[in-house]
C-alpha cells in the first residue's frame, strides 16, 4: 500500500513496516484487565504478544504499542 493511500483512507495505519486496519483489532471490553486498561483494541501476534491501539479523542490519530 502506498503511504499516501494509508494517509487518506480512514482506519489504515502503518506500524513497524506493516500496514494495519482498525478492523484487525478486537475491542477491549474487559477494563478490569490491568494490562489492557487504557487501550481501545488489541491484535494477538502470538500466544504471548500482540499489538495495542488507542484512538486519540478526535479520532485523527492512532497510538500503537506492543505487549509481551
């Protein structure tokens, strides 16, 4: 995917050389889990690791992190 395509298509973003879409993530519904508290979604990479996302208040940007 061309970087310009990513910028102008809502939901797509690039992280560590890989293109993601927000639909790739499961919504965090268990806010009692301290590891996921504050994140909006997650996608498992392995049994023990994955990628986390949080939308900014204006939904213009995505904050991305890894968990292990």
